[in-house]
C-alpha cells in the first residue's frame, strides 16, 4: 500500500475517466481534456476533436489560441472562460497551433505531474517543439509507441513533399490533412513548392484565420467552392474526413487531380490503399517511437502512464527499460488502490 504516502507518487492519483483525472493531495482534482465539466480544475491541451469538450467547462486552463480555436469549432458553446491556476504551468507542446502540455505541481507535496496531451518534439513551421520538463509522474501520449513508427528527419520529409509537388505541377493535387494541424503545413509546403494557387475548404479557412490572428504566419489560401475550376498547378487542401466523399471522385474525374495523404500512419502501406491515395508521406504532428523514448528519458519520472495508440506496447517497452509504467485504461482503478 503506497497510497498513504503522498510524497512519493503512488500511481493511485492518476485515472482515465472522462479525460485524465489527477487527484492532488488535498483532494483537488485536475481533469485534462475531458468532454464534460468535472473536477475542480479543467485543462484543455489543444483544440482537436478527441481532446475537446462537448459542454464548455465553467472555466478552463488553456492557451488563448486554443480557446479561440475551440470557440470556432464549437460555435454553439459560446465564448470560453479561461483561467490560470498556481498548480498548472503551461508548456509549449509543439503538436498544433495553441497546443500546450501541463506541468502540474501538488502545492502540499511538491510532486510534479507532466501531462503531455498530444506533442511533437520537432521545431517546424510556426511551431516550437516540446521540451520535456523533469517530473515525478509522466502521463504521455503514445500514438506511435511501436518501434516500426520511426519517421525520417523533418527536413527530409518536407523536401520529399515539395519535390513531389514540383514534379506533378502539370496536374492539380488534392492534399488531405486534419483541418487543424496538417492542413496548415500542407498549405505552406504547396506555397513553398511554387504551386500556382493554394485552395482550402471552408472548415480549413476558418481555422486558418484564427491562427493568423494569433501567430506570425500567413497562409494566403483561397476559399474553394463548388464553382472553383481546378487547374494544373493548383493545390486543394481538404480535411482528411472528406477523402471518401463523392465530390472528391468527381473532381478527379473532371480534372485528373492526384490525391496525397499525410500522416504518421503512412509508414504502414495500408494507409495508402485504405485512402486510395496516389502518394502518401509520413508527415506527422506526433513524436515517432524513438522521440517518445527520448521524452521519457528527459522527464526521468518515477512512474509513466501511457495513453492513446500503442499504450500497452509502449508501457511494456518502458518496463523493459526499467521504468515503472502502465497503460491508462478507462475506469480502471490503479493497482495501488487495492
Ligand atoms: Zn491532437
């Protein structure tokens, strides 16, 4: 029974419920990336759908840009009330615009919890990579926590993408990426490759303008619509979710456009076939396996919790490296509570 000694993180205070719940020694609960308002302090790491609330909490700890993006994506939710609390220090997460990790300090015991949310350790475009802080407890995303997911250097991936965009200049291209994140990087790469026009869907244009208001970046993209005639040299950036919609097939039929997909999953050839892409690139907003291991080593925690993706596999790998490590599972009581 280690739970009674609050000075040493026991593992009993971190749970996956609706979001990740961390209970501090005075019973204050921090809920990270929950869908409903619960707990004493709400933390929102970034504005991706799988981290975002359904009902806005009364107040939330997040960056100003994440709040603006969340408001744009959850229009019905109204304005978000942001707060800062002494327990939480926000750290640049490097994942997407506005994303933050949380370094949470228990005011009574001094125990520090690092909740990463989604991260990337790579400096790229307008993002500064996540710099892991030292902490006693690490709660880390493990989207690509399996050894086969090792990505090329960022400059190499970007050069491959711009090279392909240059080679295919005699055709229009459809580039698929998440509306927040990949979509903006694809616009910048298409511009860098000298594509004549960069066009985006309405959803991406909305995200673009929020980011442009907060960061020193301009996407210079045109809104596409049903009346847009796609020509050779054009690049149309679309949300990943639209890939299997009928309008995409008719664009390809009419214009001979090529389709490209961008994701860390592109390491696996099934990604290309499933998406029926002409080309795929492992452009990711997450750490690869080696980068994840480096994050854990830098934080040097007493215990690691893994979640998302290869959570079990990565936890087992860390155990092999000598770390106390567990995959977070919904509604599972930590072993230490028994
Ligand atoms: Zn994300």
